[in-house]
């Protein structure tokens, strides 16, 4: 016969022991400051989804994949998703069983028979009303909502990284344009001074060009500041220090957003966005949570049945017993909590409609922005063509001796400004394309396989063959 002490020891051996894990606040910042895009493990993970990166020229997509591997917010959301999934086990647990005992001894009266009374009874609760099913439904809804938050954050991080990489490339191009304009204005000013020495030009023209030079130098300084800000934003998006990307110039992959408007009607984009947008999925997930909580509150109005089978040895007489209990039988039947859950479900349903309205407005706004950017590019093309024609004419006239070098220099400046405006229009078209991809709500099912699964830890993916 196993002694009670041995039973208690066996039960204790199956328990989980508490293990303290103190957190060092200085550990993570030091790890972030030591990160580098040249890390071989990171490059191998990126190569699985976006090709082997060039150390001096990562593409915006490769940087986005690196962000998915490094960002702490995604790790935290991944842990929240796993915690929500682990809650399914807790929600599915049934009420535990127990045991109670009682010992009595007669101290007075007749001395006939044994003076001892020993009672041992079980404790077993039976849930009524479908409470366990309601808890499981609520836990599944919470897990689905946590998964949606993780996928939404991953898509936002990937697209945000591509946008910041594009901003850095565009800021660098703006610096080159501003520097070229300063050089062109200085050349015009030099030629104007020569014409002024010949008494063929007035001081007002010289003063006007000198003012333009100062304004162009100011624009150059502002463009260089934009480069610094864009590089810092890109480093923050990828979760690396700024020095890790100082010697790297991103290469942009052509976004297909606005280019798809010719082959895909706007109504189709709206339909896809309603099905793929993560904010719609989050709103639907919150509605599912509210629905499951209402079901749980309805189930709680039914009392649980408690059973207590037992055995009593009463002064030498053996007796079997069975106790029944229905706690809170005459309670308020949970009317207040049910009314609150009904109201919460109605609010969640209205939030779904609100989010869908926002999606419709976002898609239509992005489509119109694309169309406007396309028109701007067409207009900029015409301006560049006109400026190029003017330059050819002035150069021909200069070669024939009909004009001075100043006129062709001014025409070169106009062509430079026209090309700068054209590049700006192309950049705004690229930004509009990325915005259309954002409002469309994540990669298509065909393109989703080309991105890492946010639900998989980078360390776990690195161990995969």
C-alpha cells in the first residue's frame, strides 16, 4: 500500500518549478548598437526571400525582409500570439476534482462500538450551459485577433521600410539635382559678369542671378538635411544603427501599384482591399471576440452542478453518500453582464462598418492620387521635351554666331530644372504606387510566399534546411 506521504511526493515531482529570469535593461541596446547589415546570418536569411544582397546596395525589398527579422515589436507581437494560443489549453480545461475528509470521535455517551466516525468525499463540478465551449470560442477568437495584429504589423513594417528606403533614394537624387543647379547658376553668373564687363548686361541681372545662387545653395543644404533624416528613418525602420547604412545606397524595385490601374479596375482593387486589409480583419476579430464573450455570459446564467460522492465509516457502520449542489440557483441570472455583452457586440459590429468605410475612402483616394501622379509625369515629359528643343535651338544659334554662350547656358539651366521637376514627378508616382499597395492590404496570395512568415521566429527559420 502506498503511503500518503509518497503520493504527495509524486504529485510534487510533476509540478513546474519557478525559475527567475531577471532582465538586464542594458543588454538589448548594446545588441542593437552592434548590428550590421554585413552579418552573415542576417544575409543568409534575407537571401532566402529576396536574393543575396550586395553589401553596398541593398534593395528596398531586402531591407524590408531584414526589418521583419530584426524588429522588436514583431517579436513582442509574435510572443503575444503564442500566449493567446496557449490560452486555448486553459480555456478547454474542465473543473478540477478534489477530495475532502472528516474525522470524529465520540467523547461521551455509551461505550458500545467504536468511538470513531471517518468520512471521505469527492468534489466534482459539472459545468452546465455550454461554458466550456464558450470559453474555447473566446480563446480561439483572441488567438485569431492576436495573429491578425502580428500579420498587420509585419506588413506595415515591410511597406514602411520600402517607403523610407524610397525616401532616402529620392533625397539623394534631390541633393544631386540641387548641386547641379548650383553649378549651372554659377556658370550663368560667370557668363553674365563677362557680358556686364562688355556693357551688354545690367547690374539687376547680376543681382537676380546672385540671389538665385544663394537660394539654390539653401535648397542644397535642405536636401542634404533631408538625406540625414531619411537615413535615420530607414535605420529606425530596419532596427539597425545609422552607421550600419551610412555606406549603403538602397536600390529601389519598381512598385506595380499605379501601373496596375490599366489592367485592373478600381472596383476590383476595392474588393481585394476589403478581403486583404488587416484593419478589416482586426475589426472582424474584435466582433468575434465580442460574440464569444456574449455566449460566455449567456452560459454563466446557468448554475454549475457540484457532485460529492463519499464514504462514511460511522462507528463500525459503512455508508455510501452522494451530495448534490446547485450554487447561485436563485441568483440574478447574469442579466447585467449579458446586457453589457450585447451592447459590446453591437459596438463591434458598427466598428466593422466604420473600418470598411475607411477602406473604401482610402482606396479611392489612392487611385485618384495615382491618376494625378500619372498626369503630372505626362506634363513633366512635355516640359522636358520643350526645354530640350529650346537648348538645341540656342546651341545651334550659338554655333552659327547668332547668340552668345550665355543664352545656351540659360537654356541648359532650364533643361536641368525641367529634368529635376520630371524626376520629382516620377518620385511622387512611385510614392503613390507604394501607397496604393498599402491600401490594397498586404501581398496577394501568390506573392505572400515570397515573404518570410511573421509567425516563425528568425532563429527557428535559420535552423531550417
